């Protein structure tokens, strides 16, 4: 049974979470894994707890409102 862990920024909509888990499940189904066996956990983290290149995403992406 695969367990998939997905990390995203806090604020992902329920609709986008639904699309994400449906898409991930479909990939496993395509390789023969029954959808009932696919478990997915979504972890949300605020942008100020996530960094790339030594810069917090809350600062790096402050100008982008939709992320």
C-alpha cells in the first residue's frame, strides 16, 4: 500500500486538494495499484516556515498574492 506525503503552503483550496489526490491516485491506478490501497497525507506549512536558497518564501514571494 503506497503512502504519499504531499507538502504544500498553507491555504491550498479544498478543490485543489481534491484534484491533487485524484491525480496522484490515478497515477498509481495506471500502474496496477487499486485506488483503495493509495493513502495520501497533505501537510500544510505557512510560507514563513519554508525557505529556498536561504530566503523565506514569505519574503521571497511577498509580491505574489495567489501563492
